[in-house]
């Protein structure tokens, strides 16, 4: 069995980068006044950087899914177990049994 923590780390890292890129693109497209005194060259550079980060993150996620599909299933199962444990702990007043 492979070390699941490695795959969880890699997947979380890629998901974080994906969300960061999507938020950056949203801010750049919906709130461009937020760039302030920056030139349009800075604006376009920021757009390109956000798109590159998004493409890279999605490529990493696809690569993990393609080469390590069992780890994806185990990671999802572990996340479900962890959420269940958190829900049980919160319904027990935060105590674990």
C-alpha cells in the first residue's frame, strides 16, 4: 500500500493552486479597479500568471487521477471518514469516544 498522505498532500496542493487561480481570475475580471496604480501591462501579466497557475493545477490533478486512480478513491474515502468523525465529535459536544 502506498503512503496515502503523499497523494493527499499532492492533491490538496493542486486544489489550492486551482482555487487561488480561479479567485485571481475572478478578481481581475470582475473587480479590475483593485489593481490600483498598476499599468495595463501588469494587469495582463497577472491574467497570464493566473491562467498558467490554473492550467498547471488542473494538469497536476489530471495526472494524479490518470496514474494513481486508487489513491484518489482512498483519498475520497478517507475524507468521508474524517468528516464523519468531525460530525460525530461535534454532535457529542466535541468529545471523542
